[in-house]
C-alpha cells in the first residue's frame, strides 16, 4: 500500500489517478497512524513551502522520518521534494527534513518565474527512479523555487542556471517536476517507484 | 531547455465538443474524453476544456465530463467557463482538473484570484483575458491600447488589458490566457503586438490565443509575440493533420518544442 500524504496543500487527485492507472494500491491520508503502516510514502505538494508546517503539527513529519529510517521508499514531489532539504527562502522559519544540506532558492530575475512547462532532464547514471528514461526526456514543471545541485542529484534541469530536477539516495527520492502530469515519461517514473 | 507549449482547447457544450472535432480515426469525435486523449497522444502539451454554455443546470454535466476526461489524461488539464466561486473551483479540482481558468468572475471580484490561489496554489489559477484594441483603428501597431472584455466578449469592462494582467499577477494568477478578440476566428494570425506587450508587462507565462490560421502564425507569436504557449482550438482547420505536424514545423523554424511527444 502506497500512502499519498495529504497535508491540505493543493490537489492530490492527479497523483492518485496516475497510481490508479498503474494499478497500484494507494490511500490518500492525513492520518499519521495510517501513513506509518504504508510500504511506500509519497508526499506531493504544490503551493507554498510554509504549508509544510502542517506536517510538523500533525506528527506526519516524525512518521515520515521514522519510515525513511526503516527503509520505506519515500518520494517527494515538487514542494514535497523541496521539503527534503534543510530549508527554503520561501519560508525561512520552517525547517525541512534536512535529508540533504542546502536551501531552496528563487529563480534569478533574468528568467520568468514560475518556471512553467516542459523542460528536459539531464539524467545522471545509476538512478533507480529514472531507470529506462532516456536523458533529454521532457517532463512538466511548475515552481518558483528550486533545489540546488547536490551530490544526490539524479537529474539536472536548466532554467536560469542548473538545478536539481530529481534527487535520489538509497530509499529517498525527490522530483521537482510532476510525474503525474508528464505523460508516458512520468508514468514510467511512477511505475519505477511502484516497483522498488 | 524550456519548450514553447502547444495547448489543445476543447469547446464543450452540454458534455459535447462543439468545434475542432475532425479526428478522423475517432468513433465519437464529439466526446471530450476521447478527443483529449487523442490530442495528448498527438503531442499536445496541455489540454483546456472550455465550457461555453456554463449554465447552472448544465453544471453537473460539466463535472461528469471533467471527471471522465481527466481519468486517462496525464498532461496538465485546465477547465474554464462559468467558474464564479471558490466552491465552483473546488468541485472542478475534485473532478480532476489541474488548473482552472477564470475571466468574468475575476473582473467582477479580483479577490477570487487570491482566494483560489491560496487554497490550490498559483499554478492552478489561470486568468483569461479577452482583449480588444481601443478605437476604430484595429490595425497592427496601433498605440491606442487594449481593453478587457467579459461575457464571451460581449461586455466591455473599461479596464486596460495590460493593467488588468499586472493586477491579476499581483493577486496570485499563475498564468494569463490572452485572447485577441480582433483576431479570434479570423485565421489571419495571432495579435503579436498584444501578446508581446502583455508578455513583457508580467513575469508569469502568457498563453496566446485567437487568430491562428497556419503553422507560420505559431512561429510568429513565439518569436515576435514572446508568447510562452499558444492555444489551438481547431488545428485541423489549418491544413495540418496533427499537433505533432505543427511541432515539427516549429522545430524546423528553431522554436524549442517537446519532441518526440
């Protein structure tokens, strides 16, 4: 069972629908007890980094950290991935999971923000989540803040400089783009997650 | 590289697509779900469903249509037409839309933009602006400015389209869907002047709409109009067999597009 964590930030219908299409069993939940029982956890997120405060208040943060420690595969999508870092300029008072050091920053003024649309991935070798996805594949982004390039970066994207489109280390995965909205490429990535 | 988006628009009345239905290989070319899937397969970067009647009694039909269309569609999906309140928007998101497009209701009460953006995020809110050149001089290069219209272009608002686009951005809109009323339905090309002034006035993406009559018009609106995306309601009227063919044309012209789709 895959738990899709609902922290009242945006709309989870699309993520749930994509997993349904792949035949995966999912539950959309904001209940920490239910999330703790899942084999895999997905944290979608759109909107403001500050909304992740709800994860602290509800106890979901602790459940997610404990699950990751137990080896449960965890996938953060969009703001869900940004939250895996220490912090974000968008809401400096909120602490992320700090799975990796670094801060999410706003795009430079030289480019339009948000970064909306289909952009290509430069995939680094050895990613389990992106297995079988050719480098150069297009995926759909919509975000105003970005994760810097890290040693855990598994795919890079270029927009006002390079940033992390995907991160991966052991059972921790993050994607800045929306796999549920990225056509066949996105579905292949979600299928890889289901098969972990 | 961030690509220019080609967005397929389905005009829907009481659950049926009412124009741009020339998919020869579809058994039911009026079915929005079948058409949306076909457009996506042909390379549409997004799909917009515009409810052109949006009368109260047809609302439930719309939601059912949205639900069916969204079910097997895995590219961004926008629904517009008749969204008046946060509840209207919520119902459409629940049915599976990723973004809503608002026009008249946003002009009537601009706080609605903020209200929906705070709940669902700015990326989910498109403000649609129907703009028309002021005065009798509707030729390209006119300095008279542009005015926003509502109610399907029937009612002038007295609002300057550029100022309104900026306000919409400030209030939390994630994108602007800009339709030239002077060009809509003419097939003589997008209004690149209008598109450029709006695209330069805001930092959010601008989707150009109205006037496309051939693949070259898309090249122009991306190059001269600085559009981030272009909406095509009836691509098959342009003598092209698919969006894929349009994108190949754009690629040859040096416009970055998503290929293969």
